[in-house]
C-alpha cells in the first residue's frame, strides 16, 4: 500500500486514477496538518502553494516522488530532492493551452484598455475618447522563450496578422522556418518588437532578463507581458520605466512575491493584473492533476515516467529495451563494490555493440547505484547516485568502444581504488538473461543472482576438491560452479552459487585452505 499526500487543492476528477487504485491511500491535507505522519508518505502531490524544501524532504524519509500539477517547479528544491533520491515530475502539457489563451487575452486587453474601460463604465462613466487603443494586426510580437506555450502564442499571433520575433538560444533555424517565426538575438528583439511576452522557466540565467537596462533598449511605448514566472521581468525595472513614461502598458499574471499586496506596480493605471490565473481553467486543472496522478501511479508500480525533471525521460518502448541492461549494470556495480574492500576513486564504463544504441547515461547511473548501495547508509538510486559519488570523491565516466568482445553487446566496468583495481564484463542475451563473462581478465560465465562465493586461488590439483569437501561438511549444496584460469598452474578463480547465505564458520575454514588467495561473499 502506497500513501500519497496531496497538499494543495486539486481537481477530484484529475486525481481519479489514484483514487481508483487499490494499492493507494490518498491523504488530502496541508503539510502542517500531517506533521507527525510526514515520514509515512511515498509520494507528494503539490501545486504552487506548498514549498518542497530541504527541511520538508528531510522529514519525509520514505518519499520517493514529488508530482507538481503544473509546469513550473521553482517551489521545489530540485537539488535537495535529487540528493534525497526523490524523483520530481511535472505536468508540462496540462496547462499549455490555458496559459497561451490567457496570455493572448491579456495582450488584447492591454492594448485595448479593456479592464480600465470596464471599470469606467461600471462607475457610470461613458468616456470613449479616454480608451483609444492599438490594433494587434501588423505589430511585431517578441516572444522570449519558445517552448510549448511560446509556440501556441506564435500560432495565435500569426492568425492575428502579427510578425513574430523569437529569442531562444535553443531554437533551430529549421524549426523557426517551419513555425513561421523569425529568430533573433535578445537585443534585436528588444529594439524591434512592439509587444514583448516572456515564456521561459525562472532560472539564474532568465531571472531579470528584462530589467532597467534591457527595457531601456526597447521602443518607447512598448507593451510588456509576464504570464510565466514572477521575476523574469524585474519589477524595479518596470517601475522605473513606467514612471519615466517609456512603457505604454504592462500585463502581469505573476509577481516576484505573491500576493503582491505592497507592490507599487498596482498603483499604475497602465498596469493590468490577474491573480496567477494562467492555468486556472477547468480543463487545465483537470489535465495537470490527471497527468501527475497517472505518472505517479506508473512510477509506484515500477514503470517509467515521461515527465521527470531529474531523471532521464524514457518512453515505454525505450524503457523495455533498456531494462535488461539497467538490471545488468546494477548487478555489476554491486559485485564490484562487494569485491573491492577499499576506497574507490574512479569508475569507467565501456559500452560495446547494440547497447550503444540506447540511453547509456541511464545505464551508467544504474551501475553507480548498484556500486554505492553496499557502501552508503542513505537512500541511493538513479536520481542521486551521481551526486553521492561526487560527494565521496568518486569520478565516473562512460565511452563507446569498437565491439571486439565477441558478444552482441558488452559492458565493461573498470574500478580503481587506493591499492588495487577490479574489472568486470557483462552481457545480456535474450532468452538467457544477464551474464557475467569476465572478472579481472579471467573468462567465466555465470548468472549474477543470489548468494555467490568468489574465490581467487592458485591453479593446483585438489583445491577445488577441498572447497567442495568443506562445503559438504557444513551441509552447503553448491547450486552452480564456474571456474577460470589464465595459465596452467597460475592464477585461477571460482564462482559458486548457493541456495542460502554462507555462515562465517564455513568461510573461515575455506580461507585456511592452502593456495586460496582471497574469498569474497556476494549477495545480490
């Protein structure tokens, strides 16, 4: 049974996938009201009111996933969530149309003075000359950020006969041509556009991208809109240019501090505002809640999610192809970790063959997860494995090499420690499963599952027989046994599997056998 806390108000119909699930318990309360139960929740669903901080994450020790019913995730500490091994997902598509429509409604209202005219008429005035507006037709619209919402706004602007200019460092010329927009630098957009609207996430690069200095580069009489995230347009810069008459009008659905009760921006007649309504349609509320509900349910059932912020996004088809290698890599990392009883400072992963056609970064994170789990006392998974490794001074990297292994696919892991190194090769064979095919230069072939015993010894007659005798005396049945050697009479290895874990007494006797160099138990 999974427990899910829904701490912000969400559409009941949108939560239906979770409410109908037999293995899920839903609690719809504020975080403060369930303070004593925070450690019992597996998932947390929020909108913008709940702040998912380091402090909250520390209290929710069982938390596996946070779902943001919306696009922006600036109320979630992504870095802290990653360190805690918590997946963060959002609903990138759920409110695209509603936000685009709201932005366009604000734009039309801004240039035609509709809110001011409405107030005037309701005050029993009829002053038509005071509200002469401007047409959108033939004007240049500058869009900063050309994601899903920016794209939808461009479609509507072109339908209104507007020229669309776009500043987005990641927009290709080919896509711009296809969308009928003009790619330009930020300075070119500022100097050319009649109306500018921002549609980027709030990051250190985009915070205050329109400010006192950059707004000064725009045309006198510019119209500015922010229906994305508060802070993308610097509010002090807005106030400065509203006071000097450079800006003709501003439309804001978001603010740096919400609600903006003490903001001086509310005193300007040419500023129109709404209380963060971009996603506030019945359709959008249903869509975002339904999207995160379905994603959370998929995740808790062990399936891939498609809208993760801090985990690679994988389609179901790709996930099914990558899953066998994901498991193999985790097993290989675990084996190396249990055999290398010393500090490790570098892990290198080589990929050969068909596995190179997949998302190998996900496989690499799985391997690092398998390696770290026996070594750390905190939660470690594919989300936080890289950060934990770096915190412990372990560097890691991957590369593709020519396929000389003799297998259709092969993963080679080389681990370097303070005093020694370890190398392991693995492959996945359909219908046969995951196989380990080499250890430290010894050719071998075994399934990486269950209770294993890895023995390094000298290749001499009687060693294998003595091992079998001792195990038999302790009532231990060998399920499988694989051996390997490099040269006759030289170094050799054994890999044995058992139906149950070995007792320390039997291990102590095995260690006393002459010509045995080392023994490692491996639990997978």
